[in-house]
C-alpha cells in the first residue's frame, strides 16, 4: 500500500490516497489509517467517496480516503 497526496477539486487542502497492492483490503486500510474508528463506518465512507458499489479493490487501483 502506497500513500500519495493530491489536491482536491476546487479545494486547497490535500486528500490522502492509497495505491492498492496485492492482498490489500478495505478493512486493513481502515485499521491502519483510522485505528480508533469503527471500520464499517469508514469503509462505507471510502466506498461512497470513490463511487465503489462493492468492497472489492484491485492492485494498482487508487482510492481516496476520507478526512
């Protein structure tokens, strides 16, 4: 899992992005980035932010993380 920062559309703040590697899961990404949060809530936010209909992610895919 690689992290990058990009400029949000029309905003000056930076959004955190993750480049998915083989074996990564949304659950694992949430646990690493939001350790004191219910993973189900953040997974739902990630899916909505990235317009994912299911929780399946693929190596090389770039997903944005919520604040």
